[in-house]
């Protein structure tokens, strides 16, 4: 069973550089972030190898969050070959994320 990968300063850039990557900026103390966790795990499982789903803990990786202008969480960024393709702020329905992934793939 696939689940969202933990992204850090050490693996973030190499993870987003090629293909599609959905990145969740979150924190352990954030209730809405915890609501997103099962949705992201489901997406990771359903998308398989075609899309990487990752999570950045903003408490541990403040530099990454700052670089991408993340000021509220949860924020989800969809990257295509290293470039930001779409941004979601707040709890986002799974269907909306799936649609954005499909559009980016097409």
C-alpha cells in the first residue's frame, strides 16, 4: 500500500524535478492537515507510479515552505517537472485533487 512520502530538504528538489508531484505542506498540530492525510494516502495508492504524493512538515522544513510562499496550512502544490502547476489552500476534496492531476497529465 502506497502512502505519501516524507519530503525534506535532502530529497524535495529531486522528487519534484520530473513527472507529477503533489506536495502537502502540513503540521502535526493542524486539525485540517490531519483531515487531508487519509485523502493523500488514497491518492498515492490510486495514482500508482505515475504521480508522487509527498508531505512537507512545515515545522521541520521551514525553508521549503518559505521558498514556495506557504503561509497557511494545509497548502497543496502540484508540480509538473519541477514547476508549480496548481495550488490548493485549505481542506481540498479528493475529487478536486484527482481532476487537477488528470488535467496536468493530459
